[in-house]
C-alpha cells in the first residue's frame, strides 16, 4: 500500500526548510544593515575630525562595498 501522507510530509519538510532559509536571509540583511550603520558612523566621525586621509579611504571602501552588494543582488535575479 502507498503512504497517502507522504506528500503532506514532503510539503511540510519543504516549508520548514524555506522558513529556515528565510530566517537566515533576515539575519543576513540585519547584519549588513548593522555593518553599514557602524561604517557610516565611522565615516561621519572622520568627516567631523577633518581627517581627509581616513575619509578618502572610507569613501572608497563604501563605494566598493555598495558595488559588491548591488552585484550580489543582481546576480540572484
């Protein structure tokens, strides 16, 4: 005899896997936002202290980071 609940079990397992993947993505997004917030704070501090060298380095890294994240987003679509 066939197991009639096999399809439901498989759908439930797939649903749980998607939930875990979704939770990971939420944590990843929150992590990126935290990194951006800290980095922006350091950049603004460097601007206030009039430290041009640090500002130039941070702006370059900020642009590279933005291009990297944009590339990752577009690659998944």
